[in-house]
C-alpha cells in the first residue's frame, strides 16, 4: 500500500521544511525486522521527488491526516539516514509514531 501525503519536516523541534510531498510504501515484515527486531512497528519506505537534507531522527508531520488514536496530526520518525540519488529523488525509512 502507498500513501501520498504532504508533510512538515521538523528537526530537534524546529521546522526545516514547511511542505514536502512524500510517498510512503509499507515495508515488508522481513525488511522491517532488519531495522527493529521483533518489536511491533509500522515501518515505511519513503520517497521524495527532490534531493533533500532529511536526517535520521527528523520528524515528518502529515499536514492532512489525523491519527485516530491520538487525535493529532499523524507523525513519522526517520529511522535511518536518507539517501539522495542523481535523478533528483531522496529515499528514507520511517516509523509511524504512536502516542504523541
């Protein structure tokens, strides 16, 4: 499954990008276990159609979708350094943040 969303990127509580289009694809269980062991994660492969400085630990805040569990905007945490490619796209791995 893919999600096409717009996010705000925050680093250490400070906004670094106001509105960025991101595609999030569900990660397979086998691939997700590489990053997080056996813990219960909702992990995604993310794609941005630009070369951007997105760092491990950055918070992606969905600008439209509300997390029904928290009642606030859905948030994702980047869990690996992003990778930039010559064709002007960036790939990243992120987790759904619950309980914020």
